[in-house]
C-alpha cells in the first residue's frame, strides 16, 4: 500500500467554523478562534495581575483611549516617543517616527 495514498475522509463544517471528520475528531479550526483565544489569554493574564504598577498602567491606558486628538494625553506620549525615535535613529523622518509612535501606542492601549 502506498503511504501517500489515503482514504477519503468526509469532513463536516459546523456553524462555528470547526471542521470534524466522520469520527467526530476536530481536524481544522477557524483562524479567528486562534485570534480570539490569544486575545482572551492576554486579557486573563492582565486580570490576574493586580499590583500598583498594573493599576497605574491601566489608568494611563484608559486616559489615552478617551482622546487621541492633538493636545490630548495620547498626543503628548505620541510626540515624545516620536521625538525619541528621531533623535536616536539617523535618517528617520518626523512623519515615519510619528507613524511608529502611533502604532506603538495603539498596541499599548489595545486591551
């Protein structure tokens, strides 16, 4: 018998996106499940740690989420991070540094 040949397996796609074979074994899961699982794991880790530092960081994150307009708390962090990039990496434009700072802050305040 050729090892490369396999028997035909009937798969059933369920409403939630999971795929099971005829024996009921899960053979595929939707990509979104991994993203949701990863997000949930991070949230669980954040919730498990309750220290003065995590409390302070949480307050900072919440304040940044409230307003991203020019002159806001978020904007002051963005400007300071962008200038640190410009001052320390030769050839980086202010535009690129601001873009990088925004991406960093958006990831920071994501949860």
